[in-house]
């Protein structure tokens, strides 16, 4: 029997930490911090604390995210061919500035106006199916999907590594996410494709879009780029966990369609960026690993 499965199994580390937080009274606490800790209270919480204080709700089903997951996976073949060109010229040398320019140039121009309009219609139809539970899931994924989730997964991996190697992986994940952001921002500024909720403010009335507003721009998706980057690196470090990371990535990007932050071409372009960045970091790290 084919039973539709909810995705609690897809983020075991996050679920365990959230459960532990609840057990120790760390979820939704309202106690006042001592005056001596006022300065530290202003500091942005780390990924672990952020998810402890905002544990995950039930997320989307496998069936709901299946189509966008396939679209993400399809980018890999294209990326492998593209990255081979970079590697042929640069080998394993890191040159982030040159790579940012090169990677941005590999992102195809946005779809035609007609195709993007068709994608907008798909998002409008999806919006009609929203539920309270779906909105809750999408909001959580949007909030924590840029960095927190991936940093938490990285933290989990480091628990089983020597301290020195763990520090290297932590820095690599952090800097790779920043590079993915830089590439997407460069492309977004070039192509200036308004987000779906800018084109149709009724999709997200809480955003308070003004008449004639152009941005924010949604091509390519930053969430998708960071997710693809993280999946590549985390899967390389822990291949047996790759399915978990891939599944979470699909959850995150689906949430962006669900809440009209992006259309599907934004997601695939962002995935292409992230796969490129992931390959770039893996390639640069390979010679050092072989020493």
C-alpha cells in the first residue's frame, strides 16, 4: 500500500533538538533574562538556539514537494558540464571574486514574459490550496531555511569529528552560503525579475506592496541557492545522510512557491547557482584532503 508520508523522518536532528528544548523548558519561554545578560540577549541567537526556540511544525508531504524536487535534481547534469569548464581553466585554485562573476554568467536569462506569466498562474493556483498548517510549515521553512537548518545539520556532523576538522567544515559551510548569496544577488540585480507577490499583491497582502513597486527581485532564489550549496557540501561529508539533506532542500524551496516568494524558474536557477558553488568548494578542498 502506498501511504503518503509526512516528513518528520527527514529532519531527525532538528526534531531531536526541538524535543530536547521542549523537555528542558526552552520552547516559548517568557522568563526575563537577568540584567547582567542583557548585552548577550541582544545578540542574534545561533542556529541551534533559533530552532530550539522555534521548533519545526509538521511539514509538507513527499507528494507535495515531489515535482519541485525533480526540477532541482535535473540541474545537476547541467552544472557538472558547466563546472568542468571552470575546472579546466582554474584547476582547484580558489578565486572567489572571479568565480562569482563566472557563476553569475552561467545563469540563463529569465524565461520569456509569457512563460513567467504562466509560472505566476501556477503559483496563483497553488495559493488557492493553502491551509493553516501549510502556512505554518512554509513560514517556518522560510525563516530557518536560509541558514539555520543547514548550520544545525553541520553542527550535528561536527559532533563526530575531530575539533580541527569540524572547525574547517564549519568555516567552509559558512563561507559557501555567503558566496551563494553573493552570486544570486549579482544575478538578481542584473535581471530584475519581481517576486510573484509583487506582480500580484493579493498573494501576500501582508507585504504591503505599493503601486509601481519593482522589487524585491526573485530570480534566482536565494533559498534554493543556499540549499543546493549546503546539500552538496553536507552530503560530501556524510554521504549516508544525503537523502535527508535533499529532502529538506525540497521542503524549503516548495515553501517559497507555496507562499508566492518565487516561481519555479527562480528555484531552478537558484539551484544551479548553489550546485555550482558546492562543486567549487568541493573541488578546492579535494587536493588538501588528498595530502
